[in-house]
C-alpha cells in the first residue's frame, strides 16, 4: 500500500491505547479490518493488495494501516477500513436498507394475563428493547432529510455499517481497468489465495468488561452478561439486542431455537408421563411374567439364533430385556405417537405466527426474496459473464457432476451394509462367549447383557464413529457440488447447499435406526429355511428377541442421539476455546492498552460462511430423532430439552466470546429449513405408525387378547406360548446344527420354538404362515391407515384453524403501511411546495438522478 493511499504512523506505544474501535484520530469508526503478512518474495500478492486497496479508495472508503512493528507477532499488517457518510448513504439506497423516519406512535395494547408470573424470567428493559420502536422506510439518499438523522456518524448502527462495507469488499476488483481478468474480484478470492489472512468487523469491547471509550456501545459486554452466561438459562433471550448486534439472520436463528426449546417442554412432559405409566404398570406385564417364569419361560427351548456357533437356549434368559421393553412398548406408546404427530403441527404453525411477529417487529414485512435476487453472488457475476445462457431461462448453464452424489449415497449404503455385516458376524462370537453363562468374569453382568444387546450396543457405537467420520467428507463434497452449480444469489446458494447437506445427513444419521425399526427381524425365514445376507454367505439375517426389536431401536436411538449431542457440544465449545487460548497465550501477558482491539479479534476463530448452517443442521437432525422414532423412546424430547437449554447458552457463549464478529445479514425466515421441518413432520406420522405396527408388539398382543385367547378373562395369559411357533430339531441341516449343546439339553427335547406364526411340523401345511399371521398383518395395515388418516386430518384441521399471521400483527402492519404512505405523501407535497416557491423562474424541478454527488466514486453494484 502506497503512502498516498494509507497512513503509516510510528508512535510511542505507551502514549496510545489501541483497545479502541476508532481510527487514530478517535473520530472515524473502524467498520472492517483486513490483515495480511507481507511476503517480500511474492510480488503478485503485493500488487493485488496495492490495486485492491486503491480500488477501495476509489469507491470512497478510507483506509488506515497498522504497521507490522505495531503487531504482536511483528509480521502482521492490519488495514482498518472506515465508510464515510457518502458511501454509507449510497449503498443503503442500493441495498434498500430500512431506516427510521418517525417514532412509532401506535399504542401497544397487548397485555399478557398474569404477567407478574414471568417476572423472574425477565431481563432489564434496556437490554430487551435497546432502541425505541420506529416507523421505517427504505433509505433514499435524495430524500435524506425525510429520515431521523441526528448524527450521520451514528445514524447507521455498526451491524449495518459492516454489512455495507462487506458488500463493497465482496465486489471490488483487484485488477486495473485497462487490463484485467474480470474473474479477479472480491475479498473471498483474496482470502482463498492468501493475499489477505483475515477480513472481519470488530467487536465493540471486551466481553467481560465495558469499553473505556464513552462513545462505544459495549453491546458485546451486555450480551455476555445477560445472555451468554450459563446461569442465565432460565431467563428470556434479548433477541432485539442480538438482532441489533449480529443482524437479523443470527437473531432469527436464536428466536427459532428458543421457541423450539419452549415447545419441547410440553412434549417432554407428555413423554415423561408415558414413561412413568410404563414404569407404574411394570407389575401388570403378563407376558414378561411368563417369560421370567420357570414353569413357562424356563421350559421353552428356543432355536439357535445363528448357525453352528449358537446353541439352544431357554426363553427366561431374556427376562430382563422383556421388562425393559415394557417401559417403552405399552399402550401409552400409541397415544404418544399420535400426540407427537399433532405436536409437530402445533410447533410449525405457532412458529409461523412467532416468525410473522418478528418480521413486523424487525421491519422485515416487506423484505422479499426478490430484493435478494438483485444481490447477485460475485462468483455468479464473474463466472457467468462470458458463458452461454439458456435461451429460455437466461440462466448461466452450469453442470454439476451428479456422479459425486451417486458416489456419496453409495458410500453411505456401503457403510450401512458393513455395519449390518458386522452385526451378523459378531453376534455368533458374543453368543459363543456368553452361552450358558459359564464364564466367571461375566457372572455379574450375564443376566443383564444378552448377545443381542451386546451386538446392538457395539454396532451402534461403531455406526456413530462412522457417522462422525463421514460428516467431514460430506461437507466438502456438498460445498464442491454447490459451487459447480454456480447459484445466482446467496439465498439460492444456501438453499441448494441446505438440501444437499440435509439429504446426506438424513441418510447418514437415520439409516441405522431405519434398519433396526423396519428391516431387522422381518426377513429371517424360519428354522431349516433361513434367509442369508448376500444369498449363499454364512451371515444369517438377524432376528429380534422374543421381547421385540423396539428395545434395540431405543438403544440405537439413545446412543446416536446422545452421542451426537454430547460430541457436538464438546466440539462447539471446547475446541474453539482451546484454539483461542493457545493462539493468544503470548498477548495475554501484555497490558490491555497495547493489546489492540483488532489483534484481540484476529486471535479469535472465524465464524465462517456456514457457521449458522451447522447450527440449524444440528437442531434439525435432533428434531428428526424426536419425531421420526419417538414412539420407541418417549424420553427423547426430555433429552432434547435438556440439551437445548444448554445449547442456547453454549451457542451464545461461543458466538460472543470465542468467535470474531460475523458480518450482519438479513433474513426474514429460517429459509429452506422450514420446508424440511414440514417434510419431516409428515414423514414422522408414517414412521411412527409403522413402528407401532411392525416394530412394537402392540398389535399382535391386541389381536391375541381379543381374538385368540384361550380363556374367558380379557388378559394376556398364554400370549408367549401363542406367539412362538414350533420346529422339529431333527430337520436342521448339518450346517445349521449347533456345535455344542447346553448341559440341560437331552434327547427328550425334540422341538424348539421360534418367533413367528406358522403351522407346526405335524400339520399338512407345516411351516407355512397360519391364519393368525394374516389376521395380525391385516390389523397392522388397518392400524397404519387409521392412525395416519386420523393424525393427518387433525394436523390439517389444526393448520387450517391457526392463521400464519396473528390478527393483531396483520392489523398493525396494515395501519403502519397506511401511515408510512401518508407521511411520505405529506413529505412530497411539502417538498414540492418549497421547490415551486424557490423556482418561480421555470427552472427544472424534476427529481435529480440518483447519487449526483458521488460522480467521483465508482458504485460497485449491479443494481445501478
């Protein structure tokens, strides 16, 4: 950077406090900071910086450079950027930024009943509402006297200022006009090629103390004190302050996360009641009593669960797992599945209302996606300038190699098959180790750990590790594919990336649960005619325990869900803290006045373009766990609630203390995530209906009790014997017969039992499905159809009954629009009167062209 374009000052460090957000003159505010390490041997980087900073000054930005001798490491330069009023006004007009023109005088008559009950959860008024409520209108530079401009330096808040500066930085070229590649444009490319090491707006103070400068707002300190501390978990969130400091996009994420957590409370209460019901009806569990009974379960000899390595076993060794299964597989399961189908609808509908209220309060009512369409991505502008356009759509033709998507899905399927093969292969080993409970070192746990449980737990852990590893691959490939498509706008880019990442993560996280819920134990065949994986292999398909597969689905869900949440919180909080602690270890020993504000922020982690995306993804994946498979684990909403209470404060803490200040961005909704949540809400009704019908034993029990019981009393006595078919052990082939037999086995035992509904070996239809099997199948299908129709009808009725926009908000929006138009009309009339009185000599009174005073500056916007 030449001496004519930047200021190089060499001053006495002891006389100047650098913990400031202003230039050296103490007047001009630092809106953005660029950092770089000067490499004398790389002339290209020096030339890029010289041209780029020269072009920034041509646009009107003011720069001031901190020499490397002033920095902690002695090699990093910092370029401080200030946007003067002319630049801010120009681009505020370009971006249609809404600014206040009159204090809102519409009375707010909304009163919350029993308002005093919420007093312990409230924050101070100046934190919840950091600025008055105004009437706002899109800024127009030619009508600047219409707006409430008391001080031009503070009229635009820091979040708006850094948003405008970043808009310029992202479009400013680093080539000369006469000879340049138009592809060389924007700070993003300069960061990627190492010309600059970082680009970020400044936090306004240290997070643990207020700034000593009275002109500094110290909003970061307020956010940390009232929002980011964990002991504030029971307090409301200062969403207006979050929005003011970080922008609407981050503000609406925390609003959604807080609302989702509030709604989880009701689901958690009902789920806990259903779990308690299962616990209280523990002693009424007739089928578990029969399994545990020595007279019934102790005399039922079960067929081997694998070939050769597995042997015959008595049913009563599954006593504990059958009792555990009852906690989740009971009548309350059906009620909770139906309740969650309705809860999801209420959550989405009430969120739409909450979002509509935020749109009104945050001046996003007229914020349309069309406005974002005007803001093309710099990558689209440069890459599609000289490319062929589609004759019909006039969109740049870009081709994504869909083979990447196919390969990724194939990789996921391969991993799923690998885990299934592991389950099949290892089960025999666990069965061999645990058979007869003869191993003395397993005496303590043998009654509680079955081969099925051991296989399920270890497979779940392996699957979780695979999920974590594949996540790293998915991120890179999804971003690469989206970049190849060259989306036109930022909104389009985010939506495309959101859909890709979610689809990959959906398969990644939920595949194992889908396998256990809908495939395990469904295609096993029967003794003498088992079904094998890969046809002729020795890996026999898994069977469910007599207690059912629901308890295994619960185990899978708990391991993957809690493991992801614990690992996610560690990754989010601990990793950035350790990196920041290590990176700033030297600077911490210096006096505060010498540790500059830009160096403090430089030592923090960058939030990244996709930082918020991963926060949404984490919560939506969790949302899937508590909706798609909630019938198997009623306590899932409670675990999610506890996690989210922590998550809100962890996200607030890391954003406030561990990350550089993100560039403010506008958003009027949660974007594509809303459609994804709606799709998962519909899918959850189907999956829970199938879980109750096919994974749970609820339907077979009801069919037995009402149609096949052998006694007059309406109870479940005799159900276990009825649910197990008989096989003649002499019909086992040599490959299927066990290598060893338990000590209690003798020649008088000629049959074994297995879990199915088939004719006995002495029947002429032996081993074919009996009539009870078809009755149960018909009952399952009928239950699915009835449950789905009932829940869907209730869902659509509730959605129809609850309007997306509250009536009071709709009325206030209409009233405000009318008043804004009236004020604008009166302003135009008064202005016209003044012009007519001053121009009686027939001079032109038409409205001047946009930005006539900025002819000396180049306006970097395709909107003009």
